[in-house]
């Protein structure tokens, strides 16, 4: 089993079974005297357990985090943190809680420690996505990056199977888009390939043995690597489209990534053949987009946007929003192309290999 400490970009990583036992020592290292513990309602019990480990330093516990980091929730949380004069927030849970912690800590200039329980990867990025008025916007800044992350593999063993699948595929998406990012480097390419291999191997192993701690270790390690990719390079069509679908149509974050990923990969495949070949090799398959879709289907994950609450009537607006702002992508992002992608993803049409090279549209 892995156990290590990694420090880079002013962030400290503590990884291993039982890592949460060091939370008090880590807050000491950060010179934290008082902290507010954040979570979703579903993780309130675990947050309470961590608050117990902190004793008097845990001045409040707020189980208020929700998907897509609505600014109104952030504002209410800010009022509580200010009222207690806390000098840190502790985020316990997945991407929703990490996002809330980032929003609060970066606004107040206080410390942020994250205890992830999913494979979201947000905890290792200087990126924050927030929703206001039905639109999700993203900003990046060094002060958004959490100070310390405690990866405790044991905390992921009770993650429901459906969340395990979608959260892990969400992490795969970070690594996939890193491989064809315009600012990719040899280092991020190596991270991405290792992340995909670790995540896919972990999912396959866990499918055979749902109680495998080694498989959970592979998944959490792969999620850390994929998160580093997400924080190091710009993301393309897949992430921009999923943010649109989540912010404007309130679709579940990780499940949306899981459905859209093979279709976004197929869209970009003609313009990014080298990246797709590396993904295929990491997955030990011949065709990466269809292999991702098949893996999700075999694991019982979602494959159609319609099952998540998206409808035919939503396609036009979603396509408009997806092309409203320019962003890097290996293949030109057109309204017609996005609309066709969404039509195919609506009912989970089979993804098949394409031929030829696309330059532009």
C-alpha cells in the first residue's frame, strides 16, 4: 500500500491508509488556531468525526455544500466563518465541498485543508468553478489552491458503487484532455498516461472485488495524478461542455462527465490521433473512445444524458452556451458539431471508430 508525503506548488499532500489521524498535526504545521469544517449533508457524520479529532479548534461544522458551488451558499458560509473569526476551513468530501472551501478560503485569505472522499481531483488545482444565475464560470488563481490535502484510502471504501464509477471516470476525463491540451508538456503527458492506467486498472479490479483496498488505492492515486493534470494545463471541449450542462441545466457533475467523455473523445479523435493512441495503449485497447464507453456500460454507469434529466429541447440552448466563449480544443468547436455530439449523447448512441483527419471543423 502507498504511503507518502509530497510537497509542490506550495501544497502538501499526505497519502495513505489512516492519513486523517495526522489532521491535528497538519493544522499545527499550518499554524491554524480555529477552523470551520465543511461538508455536504451526506458527509455530515464524517465531518463530525474529523471535528472531534480537532477538538476545540473546530469552531463550527457546516454541512451545506452542494454541487456547482452556488455563490449564495458561499456567501452564507462566509458569514459564519467571519463570525467565528476562523483562520482555516477544512473541506471533507468530494468536489462540491472542495469547491465551497476554495471559494471561502480564497475570498478571506485563510488556510484550507481538504480531506477528499471521492476522485474529483479539484483539491489539487488552483481552479474554481462557481454558479450564479444559472451560469457556471471558472477562474484560476494561485490563492485558490488548497494548502494541504489528506488522502486517506480508507475513507473511499464506503463510497457507493455508482459514485465510485462516475467519480473515477470524471478523473479519467482530466487526464484525457490533458493529453491534447495546447499547453501539454512531456511531464503532464506522463502524468496523464499513468493516471489513466491507474484509474482504469482500479475500476477493473474493483469490479471483480468490491472490497479490494488495493483497487481503492489505485483509484485514489490515479485521481491525484489526474487532478495534477487538471491543475497544470487548460481543458477543452469536454470540460467546457460539462460545466455548461451542470451550471445551466443542473445535471449531476460526475455523471455528466461520465456520459459525455466518450462522445467528446470521438469528436476530437480525428484532430488528436496521437493522444487517442496513448489513451488506448494505457487502457490496453484498440480504440479509446469506444473503450471508455464500453467500460462505463460494463460497470453499470450512466451512458445517456436523457437519463440524467437532459432533454431534446435543451440541445439548442446548450450548444449556444458551449460556443459562446472561445477556448483551446484540438478540433474547432462549432455549434453544429456540439449539437450533433449532444444528439448522440442524449440516448447514449454507440461510439465507433472514425477515419481521416480533421483540420478545423
